[in-house]
C-alpha cells in the first residue's frame, strides 16, 4: 500500500518501522517519521527522550530483568 502513495500517515504506533524506513528511502513522506515511531514503540526510550528534552513526564523506573522488579518490591522500591 505504502508504495502507491506520496504521503503516508500513521495513527497507531504498532507498525513495521523497517518497512516505513524503506518507504522513506524511496522518497515517500511518512508522518510521524519512522525514527519517531521507533522511539515511541519502546516506552523506556520514549520516557528517556522526554527526560532528555525536558518534557514533563511521570516518574518511572526501568527494569531489564524480572529479578530486578522482584528485588525492588522486596526492598520497598515499588509499592
């Protein structure tokens, strides 16, 4: 579908960003840009973007492993 248009707009973030990047390389305008969608698909990246750009956001904690969550709960880090 995207190959048949000049401009493509995306309403949801759960899309194939690699495909959108390929369309952009072919000169098709994609809104929001694939780079933006790649950032917001990953909520940790999204929150860090907010912090890095002084955009207000709720406090958050990132965890890489389930064990880290369990440890935080056991030590009062999460309630």
